[in-house]
């Protein structure tokens, strides 16, 4: 496995940034986060949603239904779960 190739992929980079943002968000109270934090998180939501859509439409094997959860777990986490959960989190935080 070429580690530099792996970390040069947009999917992996956006999921790593998601991890850093979630850890930083959990470590600091919401009132202590900078004003631009919501913009960063909004951009990250957009990146991950686009990752999920592009995977489902262009990258996934043609015989793989978009609702399938039967896949290798890192692909499942990067292409299905992260976009889904970050979208749900963003929608729930906007309504409260």
C-alpha cells in the first residue's frame, strides 16, 4: 500500500479533517469556538456530501445499489457513513 497515494485522495483528506473538527468541537465549549467555526463545518459538510454523491453516482460499481451497506468497512465509513452522519448533525444543529 502506498501511504502517500492513500492520503492524497480527497475522500481520505476530508474524513481526516472531519475527525479533527469533531475532536476540537468536543474538546472546547461551543462559546469558545471561533466565529468562523460554523463556516468551516458547513464547508466540510458540503465536501463530505459531495464525496458521497460522487461515489454513489460515478465511482461505485454499476451493480452496487446506492442503498447497499455491504461493502469493505473503510469504504463504508468514508463514502456512506461520514456523509450521512455529518449531514444529519448539521441539520439537527441548524434546527435547534
